[in-house]
């Protein structure tokens, strides 16, 4: 049900981007009584929202860049199938972002970043519930926990700072060893001897269908969806009057930029030079797998997540920096199958054609692991909501609420200062 507006008059708000962030923002804006048009050029939930690991993890407060990152950069360049790789041709373009990424990984900065991420990710499962219930899609999200597994004690100890950051931010977990781990998750190989269980984490069994279901409810409740490419903004006297699209100018009193990896140009047109880049992520999906875990599992060494989905077993993850235009490196996706068989000995040694599908998509990534949420410098009628990296699905609902608060002139539930577009 749509709630009554808390603002003085009904406004038209244009939301650019039909992924999880944009759909959540549009839904909460509609609940405020606004006239909302959601602009998406290539299909609702078809970008990063289609192929991610589906995790709703309050535990994901650990930034990407951590102390010691600099010494790992040569390995990123030399291993095209590693957990994080950089294509040589893209290195000159990436260099300014990479410098900021390394600089963000100090002890003091990662502690501040984790503190900022905590309220945005808190109870990710519960934050989605109002939208999911309104869409009649409760079957799409579950709270079965999340498991991180290690093959060696050394690997586990290497993540000590990450677990300290979680403790500091009140995130509970249990360490499981040997038999206790294998009983908790019988599907994994006994080569993995240490596990960390986060019982409050959740996941969706189909991120694409989740986003589409919420968007369908948005449309049912009076929201509009426009299949078009947004190009820019129309302003008069410093105020927004419309959004330019290839379907014409859409009149609007306010707008939200939630265009994921394509958001940087919109921000630049409004005076904000944000260092947004894109992490290319891959997944493989095994239909009717011989074995599947009870919950999502992160292989901490190989940096991929296995998630039980309604369509099969998804093996997702890795990071590749190559920009928006380079062709996919499909061996990275295929290698996920090799890693998956190492984690799950019950998987078949080979699959016939049609049993395994591959995907590549773009995560919008900021060098300090914090998204951009706030007002545009040159036009306060425009709010930003992009750059969530690996936590877009988990943070979408709370980000959507914060954006609705900004548009309505309310104080958001969590401090947006760490996410300001001007912080660089």
C-alpha cells in the first residue's frame, strides 16, 4: 500500500536507473506521495542486479582496500584469472582510481569506512521487507545466514583485521572448526577446516526477480516506468525542470541518479567529479546441481560466493578492471566452475551443453568502498545514489529510504556525510 505524503505538495521525481538502488528509491519516493517516473534504458534489474551473488549481509562492512593492498598490485596485473585482476591496457585509465584505492586502505580509514557502512547495511533483510511484502514476493528473500570458509589457519589469520572491524561494529559471528563446520554445512570439502558463520545475514534466491517484482508493485501502485536513455538535466535558475531522454524531456521537480556504473557523467554535468570506476564481475549458474549449500558461502581465499538460487547454484564473484567497453574474459567465468568443484566435491566433473550459463556485469565502484549518496553540488534538486560496489543489493533499501528523505527535506536515518560527492 502507498502511504500518504509527508511533503506539502505532490512533486514529480525522475529516477534514473532501474537496478536495485533505483527501484528501491522510486518505491520509497512513491510511498511519500510523489509522482515518480523510473527511467531505465535496458530493462529493469538487468544490470548488476541480474547477476550478483544475492547476499543481504550486514556483515559486509569490511572495505575492499585494506592495509597491505599496495604489495598485491603486481599480482593483480600478472594473474588474469586471479580474484582481482587489472587488464594492462586499462591501467593508465585506472591509475588515478587505483592510487586513491591504495590510499584508502590505512588502519584509520578502514575503521572509519566500516563505521559508515554499518548503518547503511544494518538488518539488510528487514530493510527490504516493506517493499517485498507490498510486492507479495516474500518467497524471494531468506535469512539462512552466511558462511565464510578457509582452507588454512594462515588464511583465516590473514583476515583478522576484517573480523575486528566487524566486532567493533557489533556484528556477531561464530567460528567453526573441522567437524563442527562440516556438520553445519555438509556440502563442502573437508579440505576447508575453518568457517565463520554470520547467522543474521540473508539472501535472495533470485535478485533479478526480486527487483522486477518490486518494480511491478511500484507500477501497480501508480509509478511510471519509461524505457529510455537519460542524457542529462534541464535547469532554470539553478532549479531542475526536467530530465533529457531519447524519448524527449521528462518534466521533473527532482531527480535521483542511480545509474550504477554509468552515473559518473551525470554527476559531472552537475559539478561533481567523482572517481567512479567499474568492477567487472562474473558468474556461472549450474542448473539442477548435484549438491548445493544450505546458505551462501564465501570462499575467502578464492574470493567467490556460492549461492543457492531458485534457478540452480550460482558461483559469483571476482573483480576485473577493464572498463565498460572491453569484451568479457570468459575464462574468468569458467574458472569459477573449477573453484566451485574444489569447494563442493559433489559437483559433476563436466556438464552437458545447457546445464551451465555464464554472465558478466559491471559493479559501480568507488576507491574508498563507500557509495555516493547526497545532493548534487550545482542542483540540490538532484540526489545521487550510486557506487555501492559489492553491497548494492544489501544497501538498496536503506539507500532508497535515505534518498526519499533527501527529496522530502527530512533528515535521513543515518549520517550521509561519509558518502558526500564532494569528499574527494
